[in-house]
C-alpha cells in the first residue's frame, strides 16, 4: 500500500488526477474526467501539423491496431516493438505523446526492459522528460496504477483498451504539454 506522501506525489505528477478517484473499473482505465474532449475533435499543433504519437509494444498486432485507429483520427504514428530504442526514436521524430506498454520480453542479449525502465530514462534525458506518456498493460495488477503515476505517466489503460477513452487521454495530454521548440 502506498503511503499518503506517495499518493500525493502521484496526484501532483498527473496534473491533479487522483489514482483512486479517476480509476474507472468498467472502462478498465485511469482516465481524466468525462467531457473534457468533445467527440470528433482532432488535435492539431500550431500550423495545423498533426501530433506525432509513438506507440511502443512488443505485440505487432497491438501496434498495427493502434496505428490504424490513430491514423484514422489524423495523428502521425510511429511504432516500435523495441523498448530499448524509445529515447532515440522520440528524440529524432520529435513525438508529442508516447503510448508505452509496461511488459516486454527479455532482449536477445539478456537485457531486461519494462515500461517503467523506459519512463525512468525518458525523465532523465533533456528534452524528453516533458513528453506525456500513457502506459498500457495487459496485466490487471493493481500496483501498476500507482507505480505508473508515480513514474510520471499521465494515464494508464488495461488491454483491451477502450479507444474512445484513450483518445480523450491523448487529447488532454496534448493540451497540457508545453509547445515544441
């Protein structure tokens, strides 16, 4: 069980979203308040440029499903099954939001990567620490919720992901991010 200080830190790092209050059991997602983003609304950066979303998941079917849905909503989508390459891709592609799976298989050389490891590195690297990260998991592990928020994630979704809620979370994250330089 997290201490009240850990819960306060998690709440502070998620722009006021409370891990207990904003967990929606039916939607199986940690989501912002309802009605924040109207349906049919597309996000655009200054100049009408579509936001770039990096999707990181070791399951190629999941990558393709997210790519199809996000592109249909007008986003630029970059996908990778490789957790170890996230920082390089995020920096070179200048992504606006990262959708990040939590669990990855060990690498060929025996390396261990998880979404939490990736978050740790992103937060330490200049220019990448302010990219909103939405974590995704296939596990129904209650501790993931608090751990994801404490690591700096803006939302957590369980698979199968409710796309309408994910879209709202992406648009909300885009609205709260400082403009790109």
